């Protein structure tokens, strides 16, 4: 399938019919649907009528439709009129629950349609969007496009699989803890998470209502960086396309910081190599790069996870009224609800048995109220202050997206901390993206040493058999001026993308 920009420009100019583009999408969907199980709520009949309506419009009416005729998928948590928002929970899928039926489109979906996009349906999500593994009892399991024993990540995993497999050129996701960047990295595509001021939550269903200082943010997944820029411009995101073009002509002015650290879990060999190769691309283009340690990002990761777990999982648990969560979700909810009074002793116990990462997680997470919660918010502010200073010296950060390549089925609840590199941008509301750089080499499957720690052992098993899987890097923008952070991220991603192809 062609790029978003190519499709939209050709349809808007009348060189290609939107109905013909949709026919190509349907053919690719039929080829892949049984294997992927990603587009779980197709709306092809309505999409066909919308494509014909677009084709019947005079050419001058399509001027300004930056997504004319582009087939797009929507993450299941965004309302699309007439479809369901189940979150993979059986009770919400029940015919006795009329609230599950979307009465109108999310405002972001409305904007995309106004820009000429053709919504082909909703894509699969993890249950309650609580894992980086796209599986639930309502729609089943979504498979990785390249490896049947692995998933596409999450929670925007269904959309990432569709883009990677060429079923759609553009998809809508959202991100609270890496949910766009993780599947983009796992599937070898690009993704962007703008700042809250740019798109907000896009009108998605809110899983956690009590969050006070971090929020889920809407964003996009595609195969090309220019397609992300086009999508942002199409929904009137603040000056992203124009600003990105302006910076792109001056790569020598870019000041890049980078680190190889991925937080509590050591990064795979291919992940470290990807960061170094991305930095080399930028330096070749004239950017100045400085290596830093990732200690501050490590602290930010635990602070973010602490804030997300501060209600003890109460908001998510409410979604399961009348239903039981699947075992990995139930495990995470049990850990989230464990009282603070029990955590220090339990942490020391598991550490004694070699479970270092679990011990660290127990100390950093769990229910917090009053002074304890304020202390967590204060820690966030202290980290933010340090990043204001960092932004005086650098425009963007290059670092891992994940400590690992795509995860094996059934391991996401054990390997939550693999996503830790993403949490800095979520904690500080920074624009961030993921861009593919390389693939795991055969010699990189066995670089992780033996450990008694079950998290490290699961990571070791993830590395094995990963040869050929894609590896991306994360680009975090440090500018907070409206539109500039997104523009910087897009620009840096473009340079890496083009350097990788040359």
C-alpha cells in the first residue's frame, strides 16, 4: 500500500478513486485477517459508501482534505458511531449493556473524517488496556505480523499490526505508558505521541479518572514519518508540519542527548546498537550528539509507575463489574492493590531470593493518599525542573523505546518494566516518537547472562529466537513551545529514517 501522503494527494487531485484505494485495503484485510486478528470491528459497508461519496465530490471540494481517501483504523477505546467500546471486557460486550455502543464519533475521529479519511473499523486492544500485550476474551489475541509466537505490543497493538502488515497506512492510538511507541517499536513502524496541548486525549474512553498530573494522549501510527506529519496537520495540530519543515533544513543546529540505559532492565544488545546507529545517522547529517547517563530517566520511570498505581488499581477494577479479568491483568491488579504497610518487608523478602527488579517495583508502586501522594507529585516536579535545565542544552533525546524486542505471548505482565524508557515522556508531557532503525542480528539473541531474577530470565527468553525482529529508537522532544516539540521529534525521526534507507 502507498503512503498516506501519496494516497491523499492522488485522491484529492482526482488521479485515483477513494473506492479503488478501499478495494486494495479490503483485499489486504482478507489476506491477513485470519492470521493477525487485528481489525476486530470492520465497518467496510459504511466505509464503501463514504468512499463513493468522496469520489462524487467535485475536485475543488477536496482541496484541503489532507487525508482524502486514506483508509485508517481506530483503536477500540475511541468511540466510532455504531461500533462498540468493549475494552476487551465481556460485560461491556454484553447485549444488556447499551453503554458499550458508541452513539457518536470521538472528536478526533470526526476531524479525521472531515479531512477525508475513511475509517475502516476498530482495532484490537489488551483487556482494559492494562498490558503491552494485545489479548482479551472478547476479541481474542492479535499476532505479530512477523512472528506467530509473539505479539505486536500494546495497548495500540491491533493498530500497529494493521499498519505493519500493510492493511492500513495510518492508525489512531493513545499512550499513557508507551502504548503507541511500544507497538511501533515491536512492529517496525513509526509512531508519535504529541503533547497534551496538541491533541489531548482525542475523545477516547478514559480508563483512569483519578489521574491528576499525567494523562493519556492521542497519537498516530504509520509507516513513514511524513505520514505522521500529514496526520497531525490534517487534524489542525499546532503548526507541526510547517515547523518541522523549517527545522529539517538546519540539521546542524540540532543538539542531541542520548543514552543507552533502559531503566530497571538492561537493554538487549540490538537495542543498544540501534541507539548508537541512530545517533550516527544524526551526526552524519551534522547534528551534535552528547552521551549522558540515564539515571534521571530511571527515576522518572518509577515515579510515573508510582503515580499510575496510586489508586491501587481501583479505577480499572471498576470496569470489571460482573466480569473477571484475565490472569495477567488480575496479577497486576493484585500487585497494585497491595497495601504500603506490607511492601517493605515483601520487597526485602523477594530481593533475598534474587528478585531485584520485583523488589524495586514493590517499593515504587502501590496505593498512596494524602502526604504520600503529594510527595510523589513533588518528586515529579523535581524531575521536571531538572529537565528544564536539560532543555537549555539539547533539543531532543535519543534512547531506547523498550529494553526488548517484541514480547512472547504471555510475558507482558512479567516484563512491565521493559517499557520503562517510555515513561519519562509520559511523566513530563513531552512529545515523543518511535522510529525503526535495525533488526536483531543472530549474534544478539544470546547476549544476556544468567540470572535468578524471574524478570531477567523472561527477558533472556525474549531475546532468544528474536533474530530478524525490528528494533526502533525513541525520540523525545525537549521543547515546550506549542508545536515545536512535535516538530523537533518529526524532524529527528525523518533524519534517522532517511539515514537508515541510505
